[in-house]
């Protein structure tokens, strides 16, 4: 049955935090909450909150994505295939509809962070693709994988997302709802 949350009230939804101290290029620190999904039709809705100075992992959206900025700012640096870059700055109240197969980007909040709601449509079920610092693809995450990780209390995204030099990292709960990437044991 589709659906997880009956509310997007930011103070009451379940948040999970992802950090990655192994990423040296920028500070990976964000929280997310799964609002709902419908696997057969390729839909997934989520909240994303950037910690102060925190970034998402380097990724691109394979799914078509609607973004609503609920709090603060969302700042993107899109990276083109030729190495060029384009800055995007969205503020509270902004709406954006991005087509599928978007460019890779570095993503973070403003001075006081930011919170966005993402509503994604993925006909083939793939939501995101991840990249290493050299912009090599390191894997994707599907709706099924995302939901499975949520149910199991782990983080979405591939362990390979952090580079071939860290093949033994696995997602794991550190404390409460904080998720970090830990060495496999
Ligand atoms: Fe993004």
C-alpha cells in the first residue's frame, strides 16, 4: 500500500540524518524523511533538510522532480558534461519542475539551511545516480531500494557512492535516527 506519512509537519515527521566524514570535497550533512511512494507508478515524495553548511552527496536526479522550497534556501551547482557549471538558487516559496535525467549537481542550503519537498516520478523506478569526486558514476538508487532502506532503518544510496577507495562502507545506524556510513564488519 502506498504511503508512509499523513503529514509533512516538519516537527513531527521522522527525520534521518546522513553524514559522510570520508567526503573531503565538501561537508555531507543532510536529513530526509520519506513521505510516501507508489512503486507501480514510479512515484516517491520526500522531505530534504540541509544542515547548516551541509550538502547532499554528489548526485543527479534520474527521475523527473518537483521541488517546493518550504524553508530557507536550496542552492545547486549543476555540472555540465564539458565541465561547465550553472548556479541555481531557490528560496522559500519557490516551485520548480525539472525533467528527468538532470545534470549532476552539488546541493546545499542557504546561510540558515533549507528544507524542500521533492516529488519524483520515475517511470523506470530509478531516482538518483551518484558520482565520485572525478565525476564517475558510482551507482543508482531505485524506489524499491529507497523504501527498503527506510523500512530497515538504514540510509538510501549505494555504498559505492563514496568512491572505489572505500568499497567496504555500509550504511548503519549510529544513534537514534542518525545514519552514517560505517566500515563493514
Ligand atoms: Fe538534488
